[in-house]
C-alpha cells in the first residue's frame, strides 16, 4: 500500500472502534506493558476501562485514519484522552473546570517518519478544546512526554517544570514522628479535606494576578492509580503478602495538631530494562496555614523551612514510604517537582540527594485554552497523581 502524504485531505481524526483500540493496544504493548505479559497487559487495559475515571466516555480513544471516499479506513496512529476535573484560580476566584489528559500516543513502526503523529496531535489539540464540555471550553490539557520537549511544544503543549528527587528503599524506620498507614478506605475523607485546603490556597495565591491551575486530587484519580498497581501486584506477586503491607500511603500528626499525609503507588518495571522498580509519591498534603509552599524548591525557600514541623512531618512520611518500598521489592522512592518543604524533608533523610531535571521522559506539558497566555499560568501541585 502506498502511504498517503501527511497533508492528504483523506486523513481524519476519529474516535476508535473497540476493534481498532484493541489493535492499538496490541501494537503499543512493547512500549507500555512493563513487567506484564501481552495477555496480562490487554486484560489490565480492559479492567482500567471499567473504572469511574474511564467508563461512560471518561476515556476517549483517538485514531488518525486514512479514509478515501468509499474506501475502508486504515489506522495510522493513535492516542487516548481522559476527562479530568480541575481548578482554575484568578484574581482570588476559584472555578471548577474540565481539563483533559492525553496519553498512550503511539505510531506503529511501519508508519513512522511520515509526519502522521504530528498531524494527529495537532488535530487532537484543537478537538479537545471543545470536547465533552457542552457549550463551553476546556481550560487546558496536559500530557507527559517521553520523547523530550520539542515534538509536543510544536503542537501547543508547553513544557513545565519536570524534576524529581529520590530516596533509597530501606528495611527499617529511622528516628522521627510516628506515622499511621493510609488505606484506600481513607481516600474519600482525605481527598475531601485536601480539596478544601487546595481551594483556599489557590484563592490566596491567585490574588497576585497570575493564573493558578491544578488537577483535582480526587478519589476517582487515586482509584485509577490503585487499580493499575493492584493488577500488577496480583499478576507478579500474588503469593507475597509483604508486597502491599506498607499500605497506600502514610499520615502523621504534627506537634501543633495539624496533620500531614501522602499517597503512593508502586511501579514494577520490565526486568529486561535498567529502570528501577519505584514507589512513587502521588501527592503530599500538609494542613495548617503557612505550613506548606506551592512553588518549586529554591535555596531561599529551603532556608525558610529548615527545622519546621512541616519538614519533620513530611520526612516521617517519606521514611514510611522507604519502608513500604523495601517491603514491595522496590529500589527507590521518587517525589516529583519537590517544593522547598518536600526537598528539605528529603535532605533531612539523605543530605546528598540531588534534584534530577528530566529532559527526555515524563516531561510535564500543558496546553492552555483559557484567557491570556500560558506564560502567566502556574501549574500547582504538579505531582505524580496527575500522570496518565
């Protein structure tokens, strides 16, 4: 078959049929099945499609197809979008909005080098602005690039801060505040408290004239991460009771009565790859006015938060994460885009820990549809829970 030119009028962005989606999953399995077999990977994707986040149109499978008039269409490449709840704050006012997460961008090798993925993403960028929002607009869409910054920037998704710090897994807890486990049954109450705090803090920080946005850290999102984790744990480690012994997160009470907590997820990688098994901190929450900072970590910020109760509390959470990582056979604990508080907590446990700036993988990227320029937008709580 002669391949069409990328400017062909017969290239169309369509919502995939179930058969086309299954074929795309077969094709992209080599990239994303990780430690799972092909058969298990396909079962996992079927399970994930039944979750509250994805069912009933929550997930949309997009395909770029070549379809001349009166001819059968040929799928050239594909991706997915997930409808997400988000918050936008400007001039002290906080609004609930629709955002979209883009994931699973894949072009089969036989169709690469022809510009099809670029055409698809340009069409997706335009389509998502009006997708699933009635008469209004989506405020923004996000994605996490594993191919560097240039490709998606050219289609409108601007790279935002993408860094992380890591701590090694440990077999024992060190000194510090006592923690309790967070389990999935705690999600609903904790997410409600988190969202209330987040709205107040967004309201305060948006009075500066800039726009602050955040994906909503809700139960639906956490259950999606939990389902991915549970499926792989059952497939690979069903006989090991210690794997999930560390719970879903940890909580600590500070001296002043306020709480701090975090959620995490375990990610097992392909044994044939060099990437380590990692326990990812999905979200860190600290109660109390003045206890927590939203901005990226800085030298001045580190000086301000040193020896504070918030730093001691978060370091206790991270120690619990190190232990949970060890119990699950993980190599490390990873925290995305640390604030001064989270970085100070990491350095309290490992003074030599260095911030890693990601240049190729998991580049957090945002396409702004709202008023003004993306340059006036602060993506708040740009943590692992938002990954899709």
